[in-house]
C-alpha cells in the first residue's frame, strides 16, 4: 500500500508542478485519475514532507507546491 500512496504522491507532485495556479483539493482525484482515498493519502504524504502550501478561500481549500519545490 505504501508503494501505491508514494506513486500517487509523485503523480500529484507532477500535476501541481505543471499547474499555473493552486488547485482545489476536491479536483485532485479527477485531475490525476486516482481514487479519492489514494489521492488524499498522497496529499498527506506530500504535506508531511513539507512540500505543500494550503490556502483556504471561502469554504474551499486549495493546494500548491511550496516555492522551494519549483526548479528554475
């Protein structure tokens, strides 16, 4: 199971790196074609590693990679 979650974290990282703006967390399963449970576990993995920034806008939560994650 950890391999599956780690792989999901990698897919999410790549999707967020390509995104032009923060992504609503509810859109992540659709944008990565991952089951919601696995996608949210992958988000937790990235959050635990300190790779994500979260923003609350109204009732929605958006996520983006920390600026240190972007390679110029």
